[in-house]
């Protein structure tokens, strides 16, 4: 959330600065015109969070090039079994005594401030609807769509000329719908109270509304000195009463009164602006705001040529044969019909998949394990044309001499770095694939300590980290799930490693929030139940309520469905490759 708010503050500040620059360059000085433009900025502030969260993005290459060629995007995920680690294990166990986290403090402060200001605005809005002349010290205009003018009780004693002047001013407020605009500025201030720009805009709009109404009154032929005396007399009434009627959602005199009087008595006529110049200024401001709202700042391309990464010596890409289930003859197949022989032993690589699936393998995206079908949705990979998820391709390639002999599980679980880099290079070259990273709030699981308390023990210190799922008489290389009765064995594994493993199993990022330090050993057994309805990986066969229940009752760990901000990949561009 903090990252999102910082991004929002920067964008809105840039929009306001750009609008101010446009108004200055085009010499827009009329109060009514400036009021309309700044009201548009308020509307942009209110709409921008939704656009940032769900609207399309466009990269803006305005940042300087990186000093070095950017390394390929690496989004690693740990899947079963966990690769052994050589670190010296720690035997300390430090469970959290409370679910409180200091990361909750900023959110709590924000919601408290927003609630207080929104409550104040709601109370003021109700009071404005009930306001009568007995509660007014000065004339006010209230109402959003049917504004009404309320005069103080003593206005019956005013001379006719003064009453006409006051009514002209208030009628202008009603005609311009100033109460509605001002209420919108107050709502914007309440929601984004942490942003100084929201407070400045509310004050600025109030002042410009008064200036615009002053100009309209003077344009009717009212003498500036007499009008100034009326305003000063109203200000004295407020001073004698001790306070103005502070009701939200209404325009009322008194804002920047000294500046207004000096401007009227200076003798300088109110500036006028042609419709053509106003239309141009509005178009430029809207264009700049849209560019800053939609754009995502990225590094410009470096003038120096990037060093080439690992690549296949020769590669062939062809549309898959719907009858053959993969590439040419002689290949062994996995359960999905993909060709699986590759590595130094054969000197070549073969795989059949959609582009969506190739990206999942090449970048080892967490929470999108091997069992994610290309038709399934992966919250951490999005964008691209429809064929990316539909059309399958068969890649046959010769690997450079000396490439390690990666096995199928290593490739599909993201533990074949050289092979992944080769595939990334191939996708960029042949599919013209362009990706970008961005932060996004997606469904996740939070791994926490259950209320019943932790039921696992510190690791024995074997130094061999592993998370293994077995069913019946499990034999490597055979069908992975042979019965509904499953056993989980965790050896010398940290909570962070366990979270990575579960990300691949459950098809969703798992965030480690236990606060437990060190590594652990434990085993548990459970009956495999039906997968959750919202599971993005129904083919895994390991998850479901049975696994969730076993973790809570046997290990004292809980998997809670929630939302979290993670890094995602977005497909900006992709093209179908030519056959060769």
C-alpha cells in the first residue's frame, strides 16, 4: 500500500505542476477559467487510483539508461524437492507472540484520518440541508443540483442596492454550481488528506470561486468601492459573531478577502479569455494529465549494444501438430504431450507449449508451478493478445556444448538457469516478446502461526533441505500421486523456503508471515480432498482443504487466503514467429 500511495503522490504532484506551467505559459488569468482547470485536477486526483490499479499502462522511456545491460528478469520459485543448501543451520525458534506488525501502522493512521474527515464532511452536508437564515451570519449558497440562497435574518434591514449586490454574487455561485465543486474538493481532501495538494486545491478553488463571482458582479456595473464596502461589512459581521457558519459543501464570502478587495480597487479590468485559447489550454492540460496518469517510467534504451546472453545454437519453432501432441518422432512425452528430451546427453532441447507457458517456464514465476495449464489464469502474468494463451508451439533446439544436463523437473521448477536464459533470449528474438514489471495486488496465501501454537521442532542440522510429498509407495519417475493418502516430509527447511515450495503447489504466492527464525523438521499426513473452487491449479492434486487442515492441526501453521502486493510480469508485445 505504501508503494502505491507514494506512486500516487508523485503522479498527482507532477500533474499539478504541469497544469500550473500550462496556465502560466498560456497566460490564463481569468478566475473562472483557472477554477475550471483546477476543478479538473481534483477530478483527476479522484479517478487516478482506479486507473493506476485497473487501467492500461504505457511505458515512458524517460529515465536515463542503466549503467549496465539489464540482466534477464528472474522470478524464482522453489518447488518440490527443495534444493539442498549449504548454510549452517540455526536451531533458534522465535515464534511471534502477537499478530501485530508495524507495517499495519501507516494503514491505520491513514484510515483514522480519512474516517475523521469523512465523518465531518457527512455531518456538515446534513447540516447544510437543514440550514436556515437564523443560523447564518452572512449570505450562503447551498445545494448541489438545486442550489438555494440563504440570507441572514437581519438582511431585511439592508438597503435595496446592497441586497441586489449580495444576491448577484450568490446567484453567480448558484449558476456556476460552486457548492457542488467545493464539496468535491472537500471529499478529495478527506480521502487524500495525507497529500498537501488536496488541501491546497480545496483552498484554491474556494478563492477562485469568489474571484469569479466578484468579476461577474463588477461586470454588471456595480461600483468597486461600494462592493468592497459590502464585503468588508459582511466580514465585520462575522468578526462580531465570533465565527462564520462552518458548513461543508457551500460557497461563502470571506476567503482571501484582502486580496480580493485589493484586486477590485486596483482598477485593472478582469482579464478575458477567448473560447479558442481556453479550449487549447484545457486540451493541453488533459493531455499532460493523461500521459502522467497512464505512463509508467522506464529506463531508456542504452546507446551501447547490450552484451548477448546465453542462446541456443540452432532453434526451430513450429505450430504444434494437434494430432501428434508435440514435436517429431522418437521423443518421449509427459502427461501433457510435451517433448521432454534435452540436455548435454542428447545435445538438444525440446518442448511444446503456448507462449504463456513458455514465459512461465523461462521466468519461473512464483505461484505458477508446473501444473498450471496455459488456459489457467496466473495472477502474476497478464497482457498480450488472445493467441498467447491458445496457440501451441513446438520448440526444438541445439544447446551449446558444456550446457548442464538439466532434467525435466529442474526445468519446470525454475532450477535450470542457463536453459531459462536461453529460452528468454529465444522468446525475445523469435516472438518479439517485450515484458515489463509492475507491482500489483493479487490473491495470495499468508503463512502464519495458528492460534493453537506452533507444533514443529527445530531442525536436527543435517544440512540437507528438502520438502517431499509422497503417496503410497512413491517411486521417483512414476505417477506422483498414487492414492488419496499423502505424507509431507520437511527437513532442515526455513519458513521462507517452505513458503516458496507452497507457492508452486497451491498456484498462488505464499507470503511468509510466521516470524519464525531458523530451520525446522516435521512430518504430517492427510487425506487429499477436493481442490478449492478458486484454486488456479486444479491439476496439482496436492492442495485442497486436506492440506490446509493438516498444516493447522499437525504443524500449528495456518494458510490464510488474503491479498498482497507482489511483482508481476505484463506482456507489452508479442508476435507469432515464422516457421523454420
